C-alpha cells in the first residue's frame, strides 16, 4: 500500500467522503496536509490535518468499504501523526460520531468541547459542520 500526498486526488476524495457521510463542503482548497492510499488507480483511504497554530484537527479519516480490515486506517493515522510531529505540533484534536472506540485504542482520549483551544474551536468542523453530539477527542504528541 502506497501513501501519497492528496492534492491531485480532490474529486476522488470528495466521492469517498460523501460515500462515508463525512463533510466535504469545508475541505481546504489545498489538501497539502492530507494523504491518500491507493490500489491501482483507486483511492482506498484518506486522512487529513487542519493546522491551527500549535494544534491540528484530524479530519476525513475514511476507508473505502471494499478495502476495510486491511490496516489502511492504521497506516493513514500513523502517517498523519508523524506529519504532525514533524511540524512540531503539540496535539491532535478530532470530532467523531462513529469511531470513538477506534481512536481510544489508538491513544486518543475523550474531552469536552471546552477543553479545545480557541483556534481549533474556530474551525468550520467545530463551529458548524459537525453536530454538537459529536465526541471530541485529543492525543498529545
């Protein structure tokens, strides 16, 4: 499995995120902090970071249904956490409605929205895209 920078795969990423019922309306114009996995010409998975000062918001971790249970999500998460470390970020935050158990197993802890730094709270994901019912999680780097 090959992990690639995501900029040139925007249409495929939007299609995958839409299929997985994840937000696409607020994807950054440039996907410089996003990565994809591919098999042949098919995008099998995607993940991204939005950076706010010393922190990152993890978003858009999705794996195509046909390629699940092959470790793709784990590879993508490890890749993006290394990217965050290279960028000397202090922590990664995320919002999830469907995968808190997965992220707990990967070292993330559940926190409240009030525990999130102001600059991350200003993101579109926090402010209006993800519902208030979404679980907020954090991992220090």
